[in-house]
């Protein structure tokens, strides 16, 4: 789901492994789902075309307010 649309808190973030990926990865890497996504909550964004400043704030709030196991 687009990072901008993800909630700051909720079951999505509870004791989970998080994968943050550029939205083009799933097109550029055919085995993306098989090798990287399995068992993780995922957020996608475009670091090349998006204004990334809001992402820094949002990610800070997500990590500060939830029990995330890991980030990749």
C-alpha cells in the first residue's frame, strides 16, 4: 500500500516485520513477492518522484508508536 495511505497505528504494525520498497520494485524484480514480501507488512513509495519529507515524519511516527520487529 502507498506509504501516504498507511495508518500510523493498528494491527498492521503489531509485532511485524516491515518491508518498505520503492513502488517500481515489484515490476523490476519478478520474484519480489517470493523473496522479499512473504510474511511482511509492506509500504511502497517513490523516492525518486515523491516529496519524501512527509515520509520521514510518517515513518518516525509509525516506528515510535508501534511494536515493529524489523524493517527491511
